[in-house]
């Protein structure tokens, strides 16, 4: 299962971005959004999850499921966690 922070780190490594600001620019999002992903107070939405999956040549559905599982954990929803965990990488 992927975590938002892990995906950001994978993007930085694969595309040799120097900073989270470089990642934010590439993704067309704010630097503060990247910061929220990194500190666990935000999760990557489905559309962005697909874009990131394509950039990293990962299964888009597995990335979406991982992000939904992450959100369910933050919302303390065991039912949703169990559902999405089955599909997360």
C-alpha cells in the first residue's frame, strides 16, 4: 500500500526534483498541498492519484485504493479501511 508521502518521495527520486516545490509545480498543486500530504493531514485525490500513478508507471487503481485507505484511516473508518486495503498495492 502506498502512502502520500511515499508517492511524493518516489516522484522526487524518479524525476530528480530538488524540492517539494518542484514536485508541486510539476503536479500543478500548491506547495502547501504537498506539505499536507507529507505530514499526513491531507491525501491525494483520485484524479491526482491517477496522474502520479502514470508518472511512476504504477497501477492507477492500486494508487487510488491506497489514497482512499489513507483517508479512511484518518477518518477512523475501519469498514472503509478494510474495503480499500484489499485493492491497495
